[in-house]
C-alpha cells in the first residue's frame, strides 16, 4: 500500500506516474493513483461503501470508471454503482403558487399580514393595507407557496422560472405558519449567462429536511425586472439525502482586490466551490469563470452574493470541472481585503460491493485509462431486487495516516492577454 506521504502527493496537482505510463493496466492495483484499505463490516458479503474524501478527490473519469476493489491476490471484486434514487423514498409534489400584491415589506415583516382571497380558487395574495405607512409603497416581486399539506420533511424546492439573461437574481425564502410571523429558510442566486442557455446551477433550492407541514413559504426577488416564477415542486422524504463532502483547499493570493485565480488538480467529482469572505469585506456580488487552457476564453459558470454574517456561499458548477478558475468581485464594490477561504464540495459516490476472494481488500481510485466495469444492481444482488440498501452492512475504507486532507491549489497569475478580459 502507498505510504501516507505518497497518498497525499497523488491527491495534489502532480500527475501520477501510473497515469503517465503508456499501457498502464487498469486490471492491476498499482495502475491507480490511490489505494486505501477496505474494512468490511459484519453481516454478509453484500455491503455498501461510500467513497471517502480522499477517493472523491482522486476520481479522474466523469463516468466514474476508475474505481475498483481488489482482493489480496490483486483480483477485481464485483461492484455496482448505486445511482441516485436507487433506494429512494423521495416524493415530489406540486404546490399552489400565489402571486403577492402589496408593499415590499409584506414578507418577513411581523407588522403586516397576508390573506389568500377565495381560498384555493383565487390565485392572488393581497396585503393588509390598514397601516397608513404602507399604503403607497410599490408592490414587491414575490410569491407565496402553500406547503400546508406536506407530511414529510422537505429537502428541495424545484422552481419553474423565467429569468432574463446576464442578470443574477437573488431569491430569498421565508416560512410562516400564520402569514404574519416569518422565519428565514434559504437563499438562492439564479443566473442565465445568455439567451437560450441553461441556468447555471439550476433552479432547485436545497433544504436541510425542513418541516413545512401547515406552513407557507414566501419567495421574494427584490424587484428584479423580467423575472417570473410560474410553479414549484417540493421534494420530500423521511430519509435525509446523502450530503456533499467538503474538502479544505490551500490558500491562494489575490491577483488584485477584485480578482482571485487558481488552478485545480485533475478531478471529476467536483460539484461546487464554497467561498467564505473576510468578515470586514461587506456585500460583494461575485462571479465564477472557468477554462481548461490558457488560450481558451473564460466561461461564466456561476454567480453569488457574499454578505457578512451569511457564512459560506456556493458556486454551484454545471458540467465537468475545469483546470483554471477565476473569481471576480463586482467592480462597484471595494472588492476583497484578504483572500476568501475556499472549500471544494464533492457529490457522494456509493458502491454496492459483493465481497469475494481472500481478504484483505483494497479500494483503488484514479486511473484515466480505466473503463467503467460496474455490474448492475440486479446482477450483483443475490437476494433479488429491489434492495433495501439501508439495511445492508456498511463497509469502510481506512483513511491514510498523517495530516488532514487539503487539496493544493496553484495560484494562477493573469496573462498579458487576459488582463483586459473583464
């Protein structure tokens, strides 16, 4: 097995010798960048395995083909990829959407009340205008979702929206049981980089298993013009979805007060970049750009707004991770006084493993030449399908000894050509 220092080196920017050697044999354990000891659980040969952070960082292929388990003889152990939803009790329900008509402070202000006209027939929400101080205010851009009939915790709200190109729209979500007292729920930045292009990061708002039974959800967007919210579907389940894995990244220096550049190692499972600003920097709208080659144009990938006290903000990525990234703070602000803290977020990967052959077993990850070699769940499950995956024993992989995992980022300096690209 690789030593701890070698394991950490293989996880960083340096390309591994096994990937550079022509003819590396994916059927051999030594062809992979990372090997970790696998610790089976008691309870049978069929077991689940969630990939640890070290393995998620080491994955090179978008199809997850470069993941293997070997026995003590170096023979491949049968595995299946547990796709999202394979053992899922999630349900999706469309909920009524009511436009809000009234002052901008209608949502979140305990001094105002909202009433739904016509019960479930009318689709208009009006604000109680009895207070003289609110009678002449401009009606806000907001809707009300009726989530009272939901009986399981809510894990996401998928929105059907129209959004103008090139203008980030920040959605603020609140929840209330009586339409007077409101509690913060979530925030989401929507951004369409160009006409006809998909929304960066989608239009789904993730929730941490929130109980919305007998409650309403208010969504406002600060008066952004050209935005329309037509419908909403809420995903519910009594089981929490697997969380993304967060891995620390090394610090990089600022190119200037408004720009941060860095290069990433070769990885295929990166789903988001989490950013935390210095406490003194105030409100900063920011955009994330990426590219794979120094001569390529920068591609806009995501947008968010950093605010003091809000904690970390996500740049959700769409498509495959790129080699180089560039974060630009809005030029209307003073920018960054210090480099923000960066963290990398990875989507989970879970395997179904049919342990065979003599132990000990090894998890091997990281070989760009390895084709996917998964069995299907129906092929690997001897007791039939569908499986109750939650009832299966959970195998674990032993983390390498040494310091905590930190992905080394390389500071990328602007080239002469790109200085004028803003």
